[in-house]
C-alpha cells in the first residue's frame, strides 16, 4: 500500500508526463481507476484546504483583463501568458476555471 506522499509523487509525474491517465497508469504499473481516484482525492483535498481556516492556502495568480476582451453577451477572454487565451462563457464554474488556469500556468 502506497503512502499519500508516494501518491503525490506519482500524480506529479502524471501531470508532467503529458500522457493520458490510462497510458500513464499502464506505464507505471498502476491500476488506472486507483490512480483516477487518488487524483480526485488529492484535488479535493487541495480545494478544501483553500477554504479551511488555519490551513495553508495555495498561491493565487492575478490575471489582468483587458476591456477590449469583453464580448457583448457577457463572455470574456483571459490571456494567460505565452500567447495562450481562454474564452470564458458568461455563466461558468469558477472552480473549474481556477483549475484550468492552474494547469495552464504549470505547463511550459
């Protein structure tokens, strides 16, 4: 049985690998469903620690919005660096957007 820190190392390698979860699991000799469950659990722990008093929060990055990026129906576009842009609909899930921005910021 692996420890939490071992799973965190595996998940870190998964994120850096650029492989799909199933391909990575096969290469590592890990059950893909177990890996998927551990990934979800770690993600959930991260979200909970952001909202729990007394816990260390993750570093937040501010993103500048340009007025010209606003679209008439409430959508907007975020430039996240390195020429990458994310178009965000008027109604969006803030947690999902935050996760997406975190992924984009961590990739070269």
